[in-house]
């Protein structure tokens, strides 16, 4: 992973002609994506990265010094592709966009996954497999270094598909850093490096492998310190983070019952048996501010709740023995991001277990992020 830079690639000057006083201005990406960059290279003699900066940091002047007739023709053609653009005269005010945002996708209607994947392919210009892997991440960070206009355009495109676009300005965002599971000696080295970053930033100690509520600069320094150790490290932007709210402890009181009905929508009659089987999941996919409010509500009625970052959760999948596990091979490789030799070993174990040998189920574990 990496932490996006605060501001995107510097926008170049628009291509200048000497035919008049009209400008072709990109107001937002509209319904276009990265694929539009290559098409514009035929009209605008600039490198592809420069054109991408002009598009994704809109509003931007694309061409200047045109006669009105030519500018109108160009804008008419571009609008047919879905690009949001207009003609402005030389003296008209234009507030240039700044690429200081990054955006992430938060899906809440999983029945529309195919449509969401296709839209991601359009926006990013990637293949289907890459798009599917991206949208299954939590958070699913799409782009960095984009403008407010791009954020608004993406929100209008993904909202009808059952997905929300979250936006963040890394310069002012707050981050949490969590060191994942690793062998003892390697973990000690990683925590020592984290501690040096924490000390330099005046943060509390990092003995547990966690730095909380840090700014972009501290998160970047920590990432740079630990990347050479090749340890699992989660750098979580709180603007994008999603949490699972767990109830760890609580007495069966009228106050707690009312709280659980309100927080989790539980039928009151089901609460007593559930309280006898703690911990239990109350909500999934909460934002950071929602999590703090929920934890406070639980504490107010004497209960103990815990918010677990979904990014850091791990699960195991148990596979029952079957006669022919070969069809599972591509599924294991895709879902678990498992290398083919490891997937073959799992399939072989499943096959051996099938004839009735008393073998345990085969666990397969991977991070959800």
C-alpha cells in the first residue's frame, strides 16, 4: 500500500493557439474516465499525464486562443463522449480546480456489484479482474490527487449503483496505524521503529503496534520506516475507515435493551439470549464518527463495546471434503489471492480427505482487505 500525496500532479498550462479569444474548459470528468485521456491526445498536444491532471483536477482550461466557432465544435464533440465542458471567453472568470482530494468507494448494495465493477473499469481504465479486486478492498481507494469537481462527478455516478464515494483531504486527515501479525523478532524490530517515529512526533508509545490519531506526515514517516521490513501494516485514513461494532460485556437491563433496539434494530425479545452469548456483532460498516457515538451510548448504560477496523479483520474459510476439488482452484486463487501452488496444495488436501479418512477440515485464511 501507499499513502497518497497531498496534492496531485501539478497541472500544466493549457495548449495555446493564436486564433481568437475563446477557451475550451473542462468543468468535470462527467461520465468519462481515464480512457478519455488517450482520445484527447489527438486534440491536445500534451503528454497523457498532463491531460489526466487537467481532467481529474477540473475545472481546467484545456485549449485557449481559439475562435468561437472552432471552440463550439470541439466542445460539442467532447460533450457527446460524456465530458462536462464549456466554452469561456478570455475575460470570463475561471476558478481552477486543485487536486487535493482522494476518494474511496463504499458499497452498500452488493446486488449491484457487476454494475459497480463496470463503472470502476470505465473510471480507471482497468480490466475486470483489477476492478473486482479493488472494490473488494476496505477501503476501496479509487483515486488520489483529484479536485472537488471530480468528487462530485463520481458521487453522481456511483450513488444510483448503491455505492457511496467518500472524499478526504490527506493534508488535514487523521490516520490510525496498525501493525499486523508477524514473527516475534520481526515484530520487535518493527515496534522499535514505530516507537522512534512516535517519540519524534510526541505521540504515545507504540508498544502495542498501534499509533492512533496521527497526521499525514507521521503516517508517512512510519510507513517509510517499516516498508523495508516487509511487515503487514495497515495505515487507515479515518475519513475512509469502516468499523464493526462488537458488544463485549453488558448486563441485561432495561436501559441496555433500549440501547440495543436503537443501535442495532434488535427485537427486544431476542436480546436476553444474545446477551448470554457475548461477544456479538451489533453493526457493520460504521464510519469513525458513528463508531464514537455508538461506543458512548453503550458506555452510558454500563456496557462495553469495541470497534474493530474492518481493514484489520481476518477470517477463516473451512472447506468440506469433496470428490473433485479442481473447480475450486480458480475460486481460491481469486477470493483469497492465493498463489497457484498453495491453492493446489489445498485442493490436494481436500481430495485426500474425501474418501472417509478422518481428517480435519481444511482452513484457508486471508485478510478481508
